[in-house]
């Protein structure tokens, strides 16, 4: 289930308050600055810092490349 576009416009990382990248096909929101991924479960973003997953450098590069290739833009412009 994709997230509502209006919700995406206001979603920010709970840790650094910056924009996120949304990967609907992976049910995930990603903060490339902190290399932290947040799950989206049944259309609900799980935005608790203790529930976030840290990703390694290889996964970070994959997600950034995927965002570029798929035209994924940040949830908002700071």
C-alpha cells in the first residue's frame, strides 16, 4: 500500500528532521544522511528511531543509485 502523497510532503526523519527518500516497492523510507531505513508496514511508516535499521555502505550506495534511477525525490525540500 503506497503512502498518501500529502503525508509524504510532511514526513521527516525523527532523528535529524531532514527529508527522506520513499521506496514504495520496498515499503521503506530512507535517510541517506544517517544511513537509516524506516519500514512502512500496511501503509503506516514506523518512524521510531529505535525501530530504524542502519544500512552498510553497499546498501547505502544501492539505495542512492536506485533513487537516482527511479527518479525518487526527497519528501520535502529543506
